[in-house]
């Protein structure tokens, strides 16, 4: 596993638009300026929904970011999965 310097993660539940525009903004205006290795992780708390399927398609085929479906429980604690899957020295 390749270690990164920075991991930016987000947890989502049926919010394709939020994921799309956040990832695009991060890549366009923030992360590309960094001179270090970075990664984006998306934790999808409803991967079987229409939004979830579109988020997976966007993450894996277009944005090329790490996509993690998570259905073990539905709550705000889902964001803790970001830390479990992060390979960055620093995690946001």
C-alpha cells in the first residue's frame, strides 16, 4: 500500500451533487496545488440507492478516487470509516 501525505475524506448518504462538486473543487482549486501525494476517500452510506450508484460510477470511472460502500450502520459515525481506509499521514 502506497502511503500518501494527505487524505481528504467525506461520508455521503444520497448526495451525488454534493460529492461531485466537492471532489471537483478539491481537485481544481486545492489539491492540485499541493506538492505532495494526496488521496480522496468517499464513504457511501447508501450505495444501493440511485445516488449511491452514481457516486460509485463517478468515483471509480471519472474522478478516480477511493470509493468505499458502507452499510453496517446508518449514522453520522460513518465518517469514522475515513480513518480506517486512509493511507495519508494527515487525514481531513
